[in-house]
């Protein structure tokens, strides 16, 4: 619960690698997300090579923290696993998996920043080309991952005006 | 982290009400989700009235557990807060908020089931009518909430074939 409440976007990172085994814990969390009809459309690409991280910054304007971050996780969707063509539930599935990774990272003392990829055409195309993704694989999100340079406190985010009981 | 790994869909509930203060904790978790450009498009409607829960089962075929569940939370998106018209980032925002609510509920000993609403037209229209939502409000998901009738164990969900390091 603390990890959910304390998580916030981190854009500055320590110059410190993330131990490889931690990535598998984050991805396990991602795979524990629910999905429509249990379709589990996700694939995950862990990126630690500096040239690839830099490569992303070439086509994604909001990803400049990847010049400093030690790693990124790209969440992709396998359209061959999409049980509901045209409905787009895979978007919701991949968003839930992305959020689980953010929470797990917070729990492990890591900081993250969720970078939108899909449906921005240039970002989808850039990521496809950089990672040589097959045609049935859609890059959905990119998550910057690393140890935060500073501890941030998100403050109170509860907003009573968004809460309704039994009627609008 | 345990809440992330142990969460699974619950479709049978005890005949036991959820204390009202717990809903506010779940909604706080929902509001801690990240959102595109910090747009926070979400509104939440907590439903505990039996007639409304039954009403949902009239237009949503997969929601029959609401005949037994003591409550539901409807996650809605306010299109007046959508900073990226036509892009649909609000879908990803609301999915992340929905997932946070599921995790917080697990942490509190509650069970949940995520029911897809958007973009199914009949479900969106049915929910709009039942809850008298204004036109700019889109019902995104419905979450059944209650105390689980039985403790379920989700088993291992890590799948190595979905993991890639630095390349496809």
C-alpha cells in the first residue's frame, strides 16, 4: 500500500546500475496484472545498453531522462494474443501491467517514469525500428528505471471532489 | 508487493458490507496513479445500493457477481479534463487508477473483479443511464468489491518467454 501511495514520477537518477535480478521481480509484478479474458498480451524488453537508451531519446521528446537512467523497460503487446480485435482491451491490460511495474519498483527502492508510446505514431515506429520488433508486436509504453537521485514526496493526492456515493 | 503478486479476480463474496472508510482508502490509491500530463481525468462512483448493483447486471453480461457483491466502484473519465483529444491517454490513466484500486483492496483483505465497460457501447450507455452521468463523463470500468468467500491463490504467473534483454 505504501508503494502505491508513495510512487511518483522520477526523472533524475543516480549513476548506479540496477541488479539484473530486480528486473525479473518487476516483470513478475507486471505479469500479475489482470487482463481481458486472461489474454495476457504483454511482452517486456529490458534495456540496459546505453546506445539503445540514447536511441529512444532520438524519437521520443519526453524521454530525455534516458540519457541518464541506467535502464528502461518497454512494455509491448502481441496482437496475435488479442482476443477482442477492434475493442482495444489490450491497451487497458498493458496499462495495468505498466502500473504494476511502477509499484513493484517503488517497493524495491527504485524510481520510475512512465513514458507514453502508443498511440503516438512516430514513437511506435521509432521503437519498432530500434528494437527490430516483429509486425505483430506494438510497443505500448516505456518505463525509465533507476535509483532516484533524490527522495521525492508526492504529497496528498486525494481529491474529495472526484468521489461520489451511489449517484452522480 | 505481496498485494500485487497475490491479487486475483474474485467472483464470490461473503455477505458482509465493506466499511465506508475503506472505500476512501481505495480511492486514494486510485488517485495516486500517474496520468498523462498529470491530467487526472478520473471520477469514482461507489455503489452500495442493491438496486443499482442489480441494475448493472441488466446490461453487463459479465457482471452477474454484482448480484452478490456488496459494492462496486465505477471509474469514470471526465472528457473536460482530457489534455490530448483523439489520443486516448485517458484510457491508460483510468486503467492505472483501476489497477491501483485492485491492489489497495487486496492489501485491505478485500477481493475485486475488474469488469470492462469502455469501449463496449451498450455497457457505456447502460451505465450512463443508470447513474445519470453528464455527457462529458465516460464510464470506463466497474470494479466489484467485497470480502472474498474463499481465499484463492493465483499461482506463478511469471512467464520467461515474455522477457527480452536489450533486443527482441
